[in-house]
C-alpha cells in the first residue's frame, strides 16, 4: 500500500512516498537515501512528538539526533520560533551536512523548512507531514515561512525538501476538527483543477470522513499529483501556481483578523472558497447550483461556509490589501470560471466584491 510520485524540478526533483506504515522500521530505505551527514535535527511539536518521534528515531539508529520540540499552534509560527530552532542547531555544532526533518503538521513543516533554508544559507531537509492538510498541501512544493501580525506567511522562502514521506496512519490520531480542516485543501484541488475528482470526493465524502484508508490513499495521491504538476510548471508562483490559492485571499484575511489559531487554516479557506464561488457567480461564471454544490461538499466535510459574523468589510479590505497576489497595488483574486477550472484575475467587479465583503 505504497505509492510514489515525483516532483519534477530538474536536479532538485524529489519523491513523495505515500502509504500506510511508512514510519515502520521496514520502510527505512525510503528515508535513508535522503539524509546527507551523520547529524540530524528533528523538529516536532508538543502534540506530535509523543506520538511519532520514537518511531522516527527507530528508523535512524546510526545517526546523532538533535530533538527540537516546539509549542503546538499557529500562534507560534513566528520568527522567534525559527530563532529558537537555529539556536539549538548552533549549540549542537550543526554543519552544512546536517539534515533537518520536519515531523508534524503544516506549521512545523513551514517553520522547519524556513529554518533549514536560513541555516548556513541552506541545509538539506525532509518533510514528514502528520496532518491531512500538511500531507496534501504544505509539505509539497517548497513554500516555507512564518506569519507576521500584519499578514500570514509574509516572511519566508521557496526551499524544496529532499523528500516527502506521508504515512496515512498518522491521521488515526488527528482530531475531527483538524481532519476536516485538511479536507478543505483536498476539496480545493477538485474545485480549481479537476471536476471529475471533485465529483468523486462529493460521492465518497461519507467514507472519507470515516477515514477509510483506501479512499484516503486515493484522495491524498490525487491531491499531491495535482500539486506536483502545478509546482513543476511554476515553482515560484509567477503564474499558474497562484491558482492553488483558491479561497486563500479571503481565508488568510479571516485567520489574521480572528487571531492566528482561532480559525484553523482549512476552516478559513473553506469559507473563503465559498466567497470566491459567490463572487464568481456574480461575475456570471458560476450558476446558483454551482455555489450550492460548493457549499454542500464543504458542509459534508464538516467545514464552515460563512465568514465570521463579527468580521467587518474594513477588516477584509485592510488585510487583503497586503495579500501576496497584489501586484503594483492591483488586487488579484483566484475565482472559478467553472467548477474544476480556476483563474487568477484582476478583472472582477469591485462593487460586487465590496457587496460580498459587506455580507450583502
């Protein structure tokens, strides 16, 4: 029950191994070829480390491990946490042959990748994502970074891992809210790229929410396949990769306004994707039925489909003004021309957007 994909980036290409039991001893050969020196740094958090750190260390008996356990939560995705990791690496005399392993969800992966990119101007690192969201999204594609009080993911680097190891068994210990949040990113791939996949998700959502391993393997594989295809075409988000931000402009605004961690990333993106669908309908691209379908599949996954009631139009505008897709002061949004086909555009009706942000 192991599948392997390749992210094609020339000499920086790397494999994504997906399966059940990937962190068991018999699968050490998936990990060992991607470790360079004898010293390794494993970064995890207070939730994941007690569950999986021991199993990971058992795969690496010949190495000298430095364990860095950071607090769990989006609110700790800061420059201070990166500095804490770098301090531990310096204290342990890590050199350029050190390999850094990220064991955890998207926050751990983003922080660890950024620390690896910064340490001695770049050391090798490996992603071992343990949440659904990180398995289908943040661990693949080389986006690393931290948040700033004025904006999410505004400080970071494009820095590709040497490999991604996805053990779907880690999803057994994920709480329901985090699992649903990850499903938002899976649904996103169907909405922006593949209508057939979207319809399959709609049909299979009851089984997926029951965490059926066979269905999960298919859903994660297809999600990573789409992301790998997009990243290979546009590594640094100068074109098509921006499509992967469907729902994120609205969603990041919700996360920032509500305080990092109060709305999970996937929850905010889910509400944001409905807002993108509603604006797409006002543009004449989607039908009312398309918007209902979008809301329905997200609700089947246990996700919110409305922004926070207390969030104001002014808050949306102020935060969206510093979105990374803004170029030369012009806002660009990811909207849907049809279900399964997204587009990045600045050609939207500003009055329709303001009416949407005002809740009208």
